[in-house]
C-alpha cells in the first residue's frame, strides 16, 4: 500500500513531471494512494496559509476523496512513541509529523512516496523517492 506523503501530493498539484510519472506508474499497477490524518492536516494547513484559501480548500477536499485514509489506532500510537524515542536517542529525529506518518506506514507495512530523503533514516521503512 503506497502512502502519499504531503510532498508527493503537493508536487502532483504543481504538475511536477517526476511526481506525475510516479502517480501514473502506481495507477497502471492498480495501487490506490493512501494518506494518514497527519498528511490531511498538513494539506489543510497549506490551504489556509495560502492566498486562495477557498480554492485550495476545495482542491484538498478533492484530493482526500481520491485517497484511502489510514486510520490512527493504538498500534500506531505505540509505534510513534517507540520511533520518536529511538530517533531522538540516535540524534536523528525527523519531526513529529513525519514520525507519525512513518509509524503508520510501518504498522501497515506500507511504503512512503516522498521527495523528503529524511524518511530514509527510519529503519525498516520502505521509501519510494521520485
């Protein structure tokens, strides 16, 4: 199950050729995109910080309607706590939001589609960089 990171969705919106090619490849393989609640939060934060709030909110709602949402549950809370503590101890945290996204992907044995290379610091996380 591919989890679309915020960077991937934003790049699709901006018509980035690499992101569009990756999206096309996933669609041809019949792999629907998933997102986490954190990714939805980041999308709406961007919409409300923009100059065209109403237009961008509608766009984000349209994106959400096309993606499956990975629900957060107790397993993900535990995975986040462990991951966050472990990365902090190693001196390589990637930020709470991205650690929550990674925890969800790890719990669901999913891969993250992103251009953010800091996800590669997370052991056992499958990362697809485009």
